[in-house]
């Protein structure tokens, strides 16, 4: 897929995903309307929509479906994982965590609504994600589509583990615990953090799509490894962009890692080696995809685009 074609396809897919996500957002009404408003503000801040895109593309690859309308089970998984991702960003930005005032070019949730509502908005998105998935599973059971209902339950189990204390939350905890260690932080510690804090949710996206698409266990394992490679490459590229990026492109302040004396992959490996490792990990992910039957041209291009992304 050439660059121009990929960019057009990416634009179309992001627009499609935005419509899916918007359709699941809660109405801003009732006594708790402020938390719904903050939740929606957070989700609608934009972004790459990478994780729901990975769910959709992996589902299509394994199912072979060429549908005009995304199946409800799949759209639920897409919305759920974006809610999880967004909640993690809302909490990351809080004064008790990274104390960031801007994300995606606008004020962070806590900066607009206060840190108390910011906490509750993150909590709301976390719980809402599983409400979406569980409600979708119930609908499939009611339609007597037991196969898809069971797949949704399995997908929900994957998401809960990858996003929980054995996954993303565990990675965030480890990240907090190494603060202040400076050069004493080892590459193994850093990779543990990157794997759990970033890669786990990308693994979850690919695995959920594979499960919903009817993939076998060996393929689910392979796609999990692919997600690890993509996630680590994605995080290393984030570290790189914090050095060579610019605020206008990224939508957030650059140089924050250095300012906070934070050890990153670039700190330990250097800029040149970090760039090489991003490319290597991305190529390995593409090789894994190449061994799986099904149409994955766009997915291949998406993975490789991570190497050269500027935001």
C-alpha cells in the first residue's frame, strides 16, 4: 500500500471509528451530568484511535468479513478499549501523577474540571468500558448467538487483565517506583514498564479483534507477540519524540522527560540505537502478520507508519 493510499485509508478509518465511539458516549444529564461531561470531554479530545483501529483490523483479518456496517460486538470492543485508554490518560495527567496541563493540544480533564472530577471521570470510563462489553454480550446471548457472546466474554477477560494490576496498572506502578532512581534504572526495569504500561493495551486490542474474529489459540498467541512489538516500538518512539518532536505537532509540551529527570529508552540506549530498535521491532511485527492468513495490507502499513510518526 503506497503512502498516499494509506493516508486516505487511515483518514477514512479514523472517521469511522469516531462515529462508533460517539455512538456509545453517555448522555450528559441527571445529577451526575458533570462526570458524564468530563468523560465525554476526555474521549472526544481526539487522538490516533490506534487501539480501536487494531481491534477492527484484526477482526477483519481473521473473520474475513467485508461488511458495510461494523458488527455490534466489534463496535462495543472498539469503544470499550478506547474508554480504557482514555481513562488511563486522564489519570496519568493528574497532579498526583504526571501533573500535565495539556494533552492533544488542549487542557487536560483535571485542568478543566478539577482533579476530583478528573479522578471520577477516569473511574467512570474504566467502569463504562466493561458495561459496554457486558451489555453487548448479554445482547448476543438474547439473540442466541452463543458463539459471539462467549467470544465477547473472552475478549472482556483479556481486556480486564491487560488493563489491570497484572498489566497497565502494574506498569504505571513500576514507573512510579523507579522515579528518582536516575541512571540506576536498568533496561530490564524500563522494558517491564513499557511492556505493561503501553504494550499490554495494544496486545489487548489485537487479541480482542482476533478472538471476535474466531482466531485459534496459536494465532492469538502470535498476535499477542505482535502487539508486544508494536507497543514497545510505540513507546520508544514516544521517548524519541519527547527529544526531537515539537509542541505544535505533538499537542503537548516536549522535553518533559528530561525536565523531570526521567530515565527513558533513549537515555539508556541513545537516540540512534533507539531509532534502530523501533524499526527492528516494527519489522518483526510485520513478519508475524505476514505469516497469518487474511487481508492485512492496511494493518501492515499501520504498523510501519509507527516508525516515522511525528506525533
